[in-house]
C-alpha cells in the first residue's frame, strides 16, 4: 500500500525559500518569483492574470431576444450544456486547491489560487447567463437536471471518484492520476459544449453566451497547459512514478474519455443545425491527440490530426504545436531566467 502524502506546511522559515522538490520537498512557504525551480510557471501566472474577466462585463440583452430564435433541439441542448459545464467547473476549484496542498513548490500554490478563482468565475458565469434568460424556477431546474441526468452522472463518475479518493487517501500515485483526470476534464469534456455555443454564434445566435464561453475556453487552455507542465515536472523529478503502467493508464483514460464525450455529443447534439456528428467525433479525438501531445505521448487517433471544424478558430486559438519528450521535466529545461521571469517591466 502506498504511503499517504503529508500536507505541505503553510510556513516553515527553517526551510529554504526555493523548494528542494516539487513534491516531498522542503520549502519555507515564502515565495520569491525570481528564484523558483521552474521559471515557466511564472509565465503561466502572468498569462492567467492577463486573462482576468468577470461575467457582468458581457451584456446579455441580445441573447434575451436571440433565444426566441432557437429551435426546440437547440434550446434543449443549450440548457443541458450549461448544466453539464456547471457540473464540470464547480469541483475544479476544490481539486486544484487539494492538489496544491501536497506540492512543495510555492509558485504552484500561487497559480492554484488564481486557477481556483477563475473556476469560481466560470461557475458564476453560468448562473449569470441563466438569470439573464430564464426565471428562477427554470434556472433551478436546469441545475437539478444536470445533477440527476444519468448520462452526466455516468460520464463524470470516473473523475469524481478519483478526485474524492485522492482527497481522502492522498498518495503520490493518486496525485498524478488526478492531474491526468483534470487534463481530461479541461481538455476534452468541455469541448463539444464549447463547439455547440460557437456553432450558434456563427449563425448569429446567442452571441453573448458565446463570448462568455470564449473567455472560459481561453482560461481552460492555460489551465490545461499548466497541469501538463506540473505533471511533467512531478514525473521528471520522481521517475519511480513514470512507469509503463502509468503510461497505459493515461492512454486508457483518454480513450474512455473520448468515448464518453462522443456518447454525450450523440445524445445532445443530434439534429442541431450546423453540427455534423461525424465531424464532432473527429474533433473530440483531435482534442485528445492535442492533450496527449502536450504530455509527449503519441496520438491515439491517427485520422484526427487536424481540426475538422476550423470555424472554431474564429472564437479561440488552440494550443501551440510545441513537441516535448514523454513527460520530460528536467530542471535544466527551465534553468534559463529571462525577461519573463523578472519584475523589470512592472
């Protein structure tokens, strides 16, 4: 049985300012951004801050008129998708906080705080959107439907079980597993929903909702990128966790996630004008390949190397195409301190 990890002390001045390890290391709890083991984390922190937004910046009044133009299938999908996204975003803030409690690097704690705040904003945005379009009882029913929908329960159960298991019994193995699940949630499970709203917007429907979704999408891209960097760093410093069994676990979970997302799109997006389900399936596989590439793994879907729904790019950019070696996170890759890791510009 794996040994349980211990939570990192909030402050221990007897330890060095610069953490001696990303997990199981010694750290004072005092953060000096100019002396961190992974300077790329500071670039992530700055990128997160530059994404700051609040839902009330978006005027929802055009959607109050536009919603009358939705077909019954589109309105059903709109409600179900908002409900689904709320069930995905709500636990993410708690998960990133739970993960950070076992990470020794204080820069990760700072980034986790910003990510958690953004997840709270995402969840608030769904309430804001619904309050702009529906009466209170219907708003409550949308959340209740999401909570009890058998497909949503089934597709989320695997991840939620892993999240709860890690919080109750935190081990190194479960830590890297929940990071993988977080990548799946933010890199695959959101994206058929995002595509649905963008499809409405390209028909000049529900543009305000699509704008909010694009803000969420932009945040999630950075969250996923950071979680992949965190995972590579943990595995790079702890090679005993980087096993063939773990690699197989990653592939299996990504494949299961793709199958679950495809099943959801078949149930919710059938008969939606402008969406071809075969294209959606390939797009979901493409998203999985992109996430696996970020981890340095070979693609699972050789026929899904390109985005077959390029109109999505009009709403949000995809990840860059940087290729990394499998789970490579050696300190030497991050040793160079450049202008992005200094305060000269402030």
